[in-house]
C-alpha cells in the first residue's frame, strides 16, 4: 500500500497508531496528493494494491469530490488529502501522540 501511494508521487505519508485509543481503527494512514486528480489516482492504486493482496476494502468515501478520500480497510483507515484539506482537518493534531500531563506532588 505504501509503495502504491509513493509510486504515484504521494507526499507526507504518515502512520498514526491508534490501538487502545478508539474502536474506529488500529491505525490511520494519511497521505497527500497535489490535486484532486492525483488523490483519486493514489486512492485507486491503494485499493488495487490491497485487493491484489487478497484483502477486502470495506468502503471508500469522498472519491467523487477528491479533496479527502477515505479508504476503510477495517483495522486501517487510509486518508488521501489534497494539501488544503489536510491542513484544514489536521488529523495529526487530533489523533497524534497523546501527551501525558505532568504529575505534581505537593
């Protein structure tokens, strides 16, 4: 899947581990395409790669618009963004590493 995206010049591929934080997925894969045409091509390549590996694709959302394409692979959810949509939604900020607050002792 990674190589399929990078072969089409996808940028800023990021994997966010989510195990134990949500029931939605074990990980998010986030990748950027420079245009809606490129995001669709990246999504097509990822879906083809996953299916060629004999794995199911539960669903795909956002393909017709192309600004944010979500590919639900069950335990992994792939988000293919245009740069402006990635900056707007900023999933890395929402789902990135959790910082543990400092513990104070008096």
